[in-house]
């Protein structure tokens, strides 16, 4: 497994990371045994970066990762680097109530995460979304105090804009920014990516397959359950979905010429964007993990990249990446 630097202040991590959210929440029912087997398979394959959030099914995901790490061989367990997002406020019905970035809340969230994960430190810690009522300097400053005490190793950011990145970096060293980036979600290329590169901050790219939309496996007639986030996502609705699946079919033609799957080609495209970008793959099953890891063997030359750009140009997707209420919490 190749490695990449998580920014100039972060650790070396595997070229692909594993996003674990879908093993607990937002994509319908998940198989616990298969999820743990997938985590073990990822570690065995050399994946080091495991990404979670303390609010994924209200702690379920952290407990799942903790269970998998305890059952893993010592050498594999020690190689694992866990990235945790915090700050989202939930209610017993699964609702969302905003974000809390107050210093006291930061330390409270961290205490519970350490316990659920069963670890003595969190490798990368970040607020999931900016708390509009708390300056980012205060939130990052609180994480910096956790770094000083050894509870956290590196400070990250998530879904914030260029100005916030600069303010955070002026407060404490920032290892990376976690943000959505894929063939059909390229908004970071205008201001955010140039800013992180100027400051030596890495990118952890989630949504590289756009929640399965550009995986090559999603079909227009697929029925989504009430608990599946995609049933509310604008890109998965009506004419938007049909338009977006047409883009997938254009990408499929290129993938077939490369002897690769659509998913592998889409992941390889993100990998091609720079050594400072680490794609997170959201595999919930071992077969999907195996497919995703195959992207590491796909080399895209200049002609391939030109063909992909023509098939799926920037801004080609129909629909926003989140419903309007959630888009309001994102910076650009």
C-alpha cells in the first residue's frame, strides 16, 4: 500500500483511507459482522486511516471501530490512525440540532470518543462543521490543548472555506482538511485547494464516489429506504438522477477501455489530483473494499484525464450535494 503525507504537519497515511460512516448510519441497514470483517480486511491490506464521527449513529460507529481494533492483530491495530469528527448535536429521534464548538464541549466530546474507541489518543480530531457562534480560533485552540496533553495527535478541519482555514492555521498547526471532492463535486478547486496547498495542509477527500452515485453500481430504479440519506439528496432525485447516471455511463466507456471498473476510475481520478489528497472510500463490504483498492493499480495518463474531463466536465452534475438545510452549514 502506497502512502501519502497528511499535510506538512500530519502523519504519513495509506494512499486510500476508509470512511466508516456507512457501517452505522445514513445508508440503510448494515451488517455488523461484515463491517468488522471489512475493517480487518482494510487493515490487512495496509489501509491505515480510519475515519469516523462521534455522532454517526450516536456513538455506534466509534464503538464498532473500537471492537474491530481490539480484535485485530497487534501489528495491524498499531498501524491504524483514527480520524474523528465531533460537534454535531443529535436528539433521541435521530434529528440534528446544530453544532457545538465551544472549548468545554470540544473536551467533553473527546473524552467520550476516547472511551468508545478504547484508545489513549485520537490521531486526527476536527469539528464536523463550523459552529457559527464560536470563533474557529477558540475551537482549534481547545484541540491544541488536547494535543499538548497527549489526547490528540493532529488537528484537522472539515468543510470550511479558505478564510476559516487561514484563521485556523494561524492559531495552531493544521494537518488536513476533510471535504467532499470527486469528479462531480469539484468546488474546492477554485479557492480552497490553492489555500491548503499554500499552507501545507493536506486534503482528506470524502464522497469520492458521490455516495455511490458514480460507483457504476447505482441504477435509476433502485429503491432507497427511509433511513437512507440518498432518498433526500437532490442528486438522487428524478431528472437529476437520470442526468447524473448519464454522466456515469460516459465514464463507464473510459473505464472499460482501461480494463477498470467505474468506481476504480473515479477513485483513480481523485488520486491523480495530487499527492496531498487522500481519498476516503466508504466501503461497507469486503467486495466493495477490494474493488476500491484496485484503483491503486489504475494509472491515468494525460489522454485518459482529457477524456474523463470531456465526459464529466466540472459542474456537470445536476443537483446540490446536500439538501438545502444542510448546505446552509457549509462554507465555500
